[in-house]
C-alpha cells in the first residue's frame, strides 16, 4: 500500500490531518498529517505514530508518501522522494469496511472530525 500527495499547508495552528482511513475497530487505522510543525510529516498506522522530524514550512510544497508492506512487515515515510523514516509493523493486516476521509481525521468510525483537525492548504 502506498499513499502519496503533494501537500502545501497554509495553517500553523491546530492538528491538521490530510488523509485518514478508519475501520470499525480502529478509528485511525491510517492517518497522515503534519500535526506539529517541529515534528514534520507524520503518519499513524495500526495505532502507532511515525514522524519525519523535519521542519515543514507554511506555504511550501512537499511530496509526502507513506508505504506499507505486509510481506516485509515495514512501513516507510518519504519526503520529496527520499525515505526519511521506517518502522516494523509486526504481523498486522489492514482492516476492511473502512472509510477514507480527506482533509480531517474521524472522531469515531464513519463520522467526520473536529474543525481543529481540518487540513488548511492544498493537495495534489
């Protein structure tokens, strides 16, 4: 599984999420954001976070990808084509019957998130 986008944030407050996938047993099966400016892009998968620790500047474009291999039991974060972090994922399986939410993260399965988590920027 690979999820990528060109991301340009135009907001420095809140906790903006630009992509999320929730399933009945895990409201953030996958979530991608730049939650903290000093933490850089981060993703959450199977309840665990992984960040880049690179400064993300407001108004600049970044190509952000997250990949996961069930066979290799590894997920990776890429920024502008370079792998910047990786982490083992044990023997997880991606949940079924999920909902994709672009520009926010869900508060619960199948429901939208709070304005505080709205992504304000551009995605391509």
